[in-house]
């Protein structure tokens, strides 16, 4: 429930003081809610350099006795300086305030009060400042009360969600917390707003040169927001945002947001420490599960529940090993990707960990026989951390039982090894996509296998070395493009006839015929074998 938070001592409160019962508001009535925090007396015309924001400026009119119109010139300057109101005692030095000055004050919503001739300035200063100090003491007490209430909540382990719920109840406005990884925490009032969960919108506020009051558009409504940085070096990029949705911000509201930033920073440190411990247990569980170190299904279920990953025993699963095609990212970078995969992946029940220095993903089948839907979701998730075409998913075979996941992991490792040797660069690869490579991988490394490879490959390599030619390179590209001469010449930037000549020369050297299917098959197998086990 929102507490009593009247916004400071205002111009309208001045009229409630007994000494001001005969004062009259001549202009600027729409600005009577301006806050007054001090009083200043003007008896010289060049006072503009000495005024301060929030002042109630009073004068006997002496500086304007010879030129009343100077009041008109001064009003815009006072407004620019942030002066709250002007009180002028008439009848003694000036008879009345010029009409032009009153018109300007109305246009600028700048209150001008006509003070009775009996007004004693020392009494005005005392009466107003007494009330200002009382109001400030009340606001300080309110601020302290709020801070204490919120401190106790976190002290008793209520957490950020209940903290934000209490805070938006106190302020009666939505609250949004944006952490350093652009994860949003929304108070109950914020959850009800359209587009409030747009992390990109709130992250753009970090680019503001100064935090504080800003403006954003939610739906069709443009609102004012107050932005405060969480006061902790570890979380200096975290923002606490107060939305002016239900009612106007008060000074105390903004001070509250600034003060509780310290509490939020401490709670985030504690929550992060707890999360790190939990994640270590989850990582250890996943590593033991994927490698088959958990022997029985009963143990697997118990550990899964303890880590918050309850199992559906019979749900088909796959293990994917991410093969990075260029530079391998750091462990820290992969850990950030894992954090996103675990919390924001659109692939349901996905798990990820680092095993033997590699990024491993364990995922269930989206629906019966619909593995590709899950692969597309994982690829979309990885794009948030790694450039497109910089990685390939090596996917093991499907396992029907949770305690057989290690079989899919072993498959993924083999596929990773084979695709690395063959430089397979497709977005994802499984045994089916490896084709003949999976057969060649299982061939023993015997002299017979080497002899088979060498009888086709060595003559070409020797010829290329002697004549500085490119027969073998041309042959590889030729098979890559399914013996399409036009595509081969395009990739090699070579004339069509040159490619045809080189292929014919290969056949002459090896004593085989392009028209003989068995000859071409044997040559193709030898080239594939050489890619895995170079001569």
C-alpha cells in the first residue's frame, strides 16, 4: 500500500500561513504546486545572479520604484533559474504590478503573489522556513522508514521479486530492474504494462549521458521515468527504473529509488553467489549424466530432482557438441552462452555445460520425430553469442532412455572428430550427413588401407610436385561439386577447358576411365580417405 508522501512545501501551502491570509495570487495560479525549499529577499535589481532553484523570492518593490516594467523582463529569467514564486509588497514603492508581467507569469505558470503592506519579511522567512524544515524532516523520516522496511525484507531472505513487489506498492508506480546482462525483473504493476518486458528499450537508457529523469513510449503512451544506477561496482551497469504511470513522482520517490540501489546491489551479489554454487552442482550433474558416470536410473532421478532438472525418463534425447570452425571462444564466453541457453532458450528442457573444454548441449526431441525444430531453436539461441557460420553442431544419435544419453555423447564426439578432419562446415552434422566418412572412420589403419590410398593419391602428388601443377586440388574440388566442370572452374577461377584437361590427365596417370563407374568410385573413396588420413 502506498504511504503518505505529500510532495514538499508548495506555493499553495504559503496561503495557509496566518501572515499570508490577505495575500492574493495575481498570476501563475497553475504553478501553485511548485515546491519551495528556501526564501530569499530582493532589494537590489541585479538579484538574478544570486537566486537559487526552489526559492520563494519576496520584495518590497524598492528595486522597481522607478521602472516597474523591469519586473516583466525579470520573470523569464527567474523561471529559467528555477525560482518557485515571486511575492511583491505593493502600495509603498510601486502602486501595482504591470499587466504585461502578469500575462507573462500566466503564460509561464509562474506564481506572483501580492503581499499586504503589513507583511514583515523576517516573519515570512521564519514562518516558511519552519514549515519547509518540518516537511523536509517528515520526508527524511518517510525515506528512512521505507529504507528500513525494504532492508528488513532482504535481511529475511525475501528476494528481489518480493522486494520489487513491496517497492511498487510503496510508490504506487511500476518498477523495473535491468541487470548487466539485460535480464529484466518486473514488479507486479510493471508486468501488467504493454512492452514493459522489452529489454532493448530499457537498455537504451544506459546510453543517456546522465541518469535521472527521461522519457519513453509504452504502447501509445509517452511517460516520464526516473533511472538510477544500482550502487555497486560489480553491477554498475544495472538500472533501477521507476515509471510515472499511476501518479507523478515525488522527490521522496526519486530519493527512495536512489537509496535502495545499494540494497539491490547487495542482494544481486548474494543471489549471484547462490546461483554460482547451484550452477556448479548442475554442471557436475550434467557432466556425470552425459558421460555415463551415474549408473542407475534411481540415482539419476534423485540427482536430477536435487538440481531442479526433473526427468521424463522415456523422452528421446540428443547430445550435440558445438564445433567452432574458426577461433575457439574463451571458457568465459561459452559460460555466458550457457547462461542464456539455460534461462532464455526457446527449446524446452534444454541443458548445456562445458565438458573437456567443449560446449555440450543436451536437448529433447521437440515432438515425436521432430528433431529439426529443436536444432533450429538451438541455432537461433547460439546466434545471440556467436557469429553465424562460426560453428557447427555435431549431433549424436537419438537415445530413448535418459540413462543411455552417454551413447549419444560418444556419437557426437566421433562426429566432431570426423568433421574436424574433413573440415565439414555445415550448420549441423550427424552420421547421416557424414555419408561415407563414417565408414572410412572405422577402417583400421593397416598397410592395406594405406596402399589402397597411395595407389591413387601418390602419383598425383608426385606429378604436381614435379610440374608445379594442381591436379590433386582440381580433383578434390571436382568431386566436391559432383563432377560438375562448370562449378569446379568457377571455384578455382580456371577456364572450363583447363579443368577438363586436368581431369583427363588424372585418368591417364592412374590408368582409369571417366566412363567406368567402378573406377570413379574407387578414386573418390581414395580422395575421401586421404582427407581423413593424408598421405
